[in-house]
């Protein structure tokens, strides 16, 4: 992507591979077709909640990936009562028009996609969630001051986004977002990474993963920010999310830990459950295989 640092080129740390795989058999989200004001078709995967409806999550996938490649992350939310909508962004290798949106044109389209879902499907307050490039998308909906793309009217924040789940969002990227931009995040957020979630542009060393926590590190104290660091976890949980074609093994136990803490966060801040907030805070730890910090 022109003008942005990537894991393979500029957004490569956020980019999924070019291999296109079929849907995982154990989950079958429905598909909703929407159109933007300009007539662009947006295909949205829809996970129905089980049991009591707890709220709505709008999920943004990683660059070049697709919603169905996150079923192991999304299905537990739906099983717990959260309704999930996830658009197929134009930068996906599964999208038929991906070549028509090079560089930052995909950023403009992502903003448009999420605004469309907020308007047509959210029905009030919602959780903004995402992974990698989608993590940045979610944080921006929550108030992080990313660059407003050409042709899009700002601001990019959505007042309907009450909280954020950001899995391995990128570090500050020239031309897209700065540390100061991340500090502008306005809503409670859980920001996840792992000790093998290495950012290629970072200086080599044991903390090369740390840039993924920029939105946590930049936040002033008292802003309900949580940082989740999982020992040995890489950018894709071993292919459990985003890039199922990876040889693995998938880091399913670690993904289950992240899922459980994300559900506790959702109850604490989206449903405003004091008991869940106490339980989340009780899980904080400064060392070990699961590090959970707050500020």
C-alpha cells in the first residue's frame, strides 16, 4: 500500500496471504448485501447470537483476509449472545474488485464500509472490533485520530462505537496514524498482541512486538485501556485467524484465552456489568503466559 509501512511491503504485517480457502465447515454465517451511497456493493457476513441478545459487534478483518477466516474468534462471541456483522473489505484477496482499490483507496473504502454498517445494521451502540488493519479500523471508529482519506469527510470516529476490541493493530504508520493519533482514542479498549507478533520494521530485539500496543502505551492514565499480551502468540494465532493456510499449529488454547478475556471486557464495558469489571480487573497480571495490564 502506497505510503504505509507493511509486513510484506507497507501493510504486510496487517496483510493476510493471497491464498483463497473455502469457508470453515463448522460455521456458516449468513450473508447480507448492502450498497453504499455511491452504489458500491458490500457483502456482510452475519453471525446470529445464541440465547439472550447481548449487543452488536461490527468486525473488520485484516488486510487481504476475509470475515470467514475469523470464525474461531467470532463464533464464541455469537455463542455468548453477541450479534456480529463483518464486511468483506475491498482489500481482501476474496473481493472481486480488489485491484481497483490500490494503496490508500482501500482505507477510504474501509471507512465507508463501517459507516454503512453503523447506519444500516448497528441499531444503536455497538462494539468496534478488528484484527491488524481491522484493529486500526476499529480503534479509529472509537476515536483514534487516523488520517482522513481523500474523498472522505471527517471525523472518522463514530459516536455509536462505545468500546473497542483491537487484535494486533499496527504500530504508528507514517501517512496513516501517529502515536498521538492513537492517544486520541475516546472509548474503553482491549488491545491484544503476542510475544511472537513481530513487527518487521521494528528494531530487532525481544520487544519487537511492542508496537502493536501503541494505542495502549499512548493513552493517558484512567482511560479504561487494557493491554493483553500472550506468550508465544504470533500475528495469526498460528493460522487460527486471518490466514488459515499457514502450516500452524494453530494456537487454539491461546485464542481461547483471548476470547474469554474479550467476553469479560464486553460484559464490563459494553453491558456495564460491575461484576464483570471486577472479574476483568482481577485477571490483571504483570508476568506469565497471559499478561493483562490496564491504565
